[in-house]
């Protein structure tokens, strides 16, 4: 009985964490994915574009607040090579962003090497522990 209770507590803790890390994604190829519909009503990501800057790909995307209150967010660019494999994804950390009500902000990043051909911009709510 004690083991079942402990297992139930762990399962509820894991379920409770899932919505907090889910967000929205927009790709430089035009794809979009919504992992949290409630968050998508507050924030949108548009216009993820890339351009060649020297030999490295540079990306920029616009993150927009859809609400009148301040939002604390995190965003991250993930880069992909021609075969669809991620490039140095483990070394890229989430960056913090604060948007005031109805504000929009352009964020950008540079590919880690010359093999990048596309990227995804992922945005999620920032929670402090």
C-alpha cells in the first residue's frame, strides 16, 4: 500500500510539471507546433526567417504578447543540418525574455556552424522555483 501511494505521488508530480514546460514552436520552413493551447492564447511566434551572414546562417523571429499583462518567457533556437539532425543542441541554453502587455520583440541567433540549413524557435513560460 505504501508503494502504491508513493507511485501515485510521483505520477501526479510528473503530470503537474508537464504543462509548465510546454510552449509553442515556429520553424524557418513555416511549420508551427502548439504544445500548450492556453499559452498560445497569450503568446504567438511569427516570421522565423533565416539569411546567410558570411558562411553562417542567422535566424530571427518575432515573439508577441497577446495579453495586457507582463509575461516572463524563455526562448531557444534549435538548428538542423541537411539530414534533419540537430546541431550542438545540448550546448544551447534557454534565454530569458520579458514582454510587457501587447509588446512584440524580435529575437535572433547565429548557427553554431556552417552545416545548419534550418532552425526552430521554441518559446515557453518561465517559472521560478
